[in-house]
């Protein structure tokens, strides 16, 4: 404590330099913490993965779809308990900056496979019995001021046109990594797109997660010579491949963080050296 007065006196000797040094350290720490927060959000997406779930997608890329005819054969696999499917919609709500994931799904089977989504029974029944109904997260309800039974309109990009949806259910989840999404009926997408929509991904719920590797090989070998070959992965691996489209974000953010830390050390060292030199004749 006896050195606090000495430190304070020295800080006031060059007020501008002290202020600039303080601002440099503050900004560097802010940028470093922000980058780590972004990295943590990305890593949190991987925690959604469940060992008992597998995803079947087109072997070329996730942007290519699969035929609906694959559904019947996948249901016959003895290792599979439940088969569902989904398709990416990518609609725009009012403005492009209002982005949130939208998926056309087979409602009954999809909700059974994803118990992470907690939905009141009456709302679930209302969603399942109405073709234009949708489910949204509680976060989206709060963000946009939506209420149950509101009608929202999305502007289609992959499937052009005006797409009205009625909010019949809102889900909550104990898993923060699950995200704020919107789900609606695949049949609605299929009919309104003049039967042009196919399946983006099939989701399989396994009876025994230890059979995942053998099952993946069985499915991919079955469709190996078809015009729509498949790539079957565990849910976690699928999510990792999806993120990898943006490159090695983790390495990039960590590299930038290290550069910021190094710059912070240089600023601090330079200030200390200048202060020492002023005291040496």
C-alpha cells in the first residue's frame, strides 16, 4: 500500500501517455474477450450432438437434397428406432438481418427424436393438426414480440414467394446450445412448392448407439451407385462438418487472440521502458 502514492504520482507525470496506454490495454482485452465469447458460442453448437442420433445427407454436399423415396427403406433397418427428415428453408422475415434457422420437418417423428424441445401438450397437438402451423423458440417470441396464434410471413429464397405461418407452439429447452429455431410441416413446403421440395437430411434415432459405425457403412454402401449417394454421420460429426464450411474458425480466432495478446505485451513493455529511460541519465 505504501507504493500506491508513488504509482499515482508517476501516472500523472505523463497524463496523455498514461491515458493512451490504459485505452490500448482496455481495447485489447475487450477484443480478446469478444473473440473467446464467439469461439465459445461456436463450440456450444457441438454439444447438441447425441450419440443415439445419426444424420443422412447427400455425399456431395449438404446443399444437395435426397429423394423422399429413401424413407421407406431406412425404416426397414433393424438398428433404427425412428426415422424423421428435415429440409432447410432459408426464408427472410421482414429484412435479411432478421436471420434465424427455419426447417421443414415431419412434425410427429421429429419432435419424438428431439426431446430437448419442451412443448406443452395442447400446443403440440395444435401444431400437428394444422398444415400451416409452426413452432418457434421462446427466444424468438420475445425478440420479435410474437404471440401464440399470430400469423407471420416469410419471403422465400430457395422456394420463392410469400409464405404465411401461424404460430401454434413455442418451445423451451434446458440446453442453451439448441438454439432459436423455427419448425414447420414438410408437407406444407412440398405442396406450396408445387411438389418440387425433396429431403435435405434424414435423422435416424438408433436403438443401440454402438451400432452407429456399422449402420453408416450399410446405408452408404446401399446408395453408393445411385444418382444420390449418401453420407451417413453421427449428429455431432454432421454439425462439425457444417461449421467447417466456414473454414477453421477456431484456429483463426485463437490466432487473432494470440496476436492481440502479443500486441498488449508490446504496449505494456514500451510504456515501462519509456518510464525507466526517463529516470536514467
